[in-house]
C-alpha cells in the first residue's frame, strides 16, 4: 500500500444513503443501536445513515433514532405502499416533523406500479401523495429520497412538471465524479 492509499483509507467516510432501520423487526428486537455501532466502529466504515421513514407509524421512531444516534440523518415521508394507510391530516403531521428536525430530508416517497409483497395501492392516490410531498420538499428546500418501480415515465413527467425540465436534465446528465 502506498502512502497515498493509506492516507485515503484513513480518511474514507461511507454514508448509507438509504436504509430502513425503522423497520419494526429491528426496533422490536432492540437491534438498531447494535447495528449502528457495528457498522460504524471501525475506521473507514459507515459514518452516517440516512434512515427512511416510510409510514406515519414510524416517523416518531426515526426522530428518536436521530436524537439517540448522531450518525442518523432522519428522513420522513410516506412511501407509495403506505399512501392509503395514513390519517386525513398526515401532511400536517409530516410538516411538524420537519419543523422539529430542521436537518431532516424527505423520504422515502415515490411511485410503485409493482407494489411488491402483495400490496395494492391505487396509483392515482400514490401520485397525489407523491406530488404533495414533492411540493413540501420544494417549499422547505429539503433533499428527497425517491422510490420508483415500473413508473419511471410517470416519475419523469411529474418531476418535469413540478421542477422544470432543466432540473431533471441537470440531475441525470452530470457525471457522478
């Protein structure tokens, strides 16, 4: 290993940009803290975790995780699978989480025509909920984590309409490095 490689290795910082540590199977088992510690204890390992809130039921858990673990970047959103499983005032509640946690991102939100795991959610409702959350992201100027399955044309059309074609092109025409 050259000196430069050693230097780069000691400065490496990994970020899990999309994880579901709010999954009830982990939370109930009390494994979240041990997973975070195990992933971040060694040099060059994960230093930050973007934890997606996917339903109204797990937003509070995501917030608590971010308060307990400084490496957790909270994301609050309504995943397309759960678009039909929320209260009538879900958007007001969601806004409250962003007021309480100014560093939070929006996610995981999106469109899913595949709806895996036997889930069936009205696509028109998914679109409505997705647009509301995109609008919130635009208002609050927050990063957004998007889920999309078998709906890329619809996603493209909505993004172009809400953000303009230049935004879409800029995001996907740049080289990653």
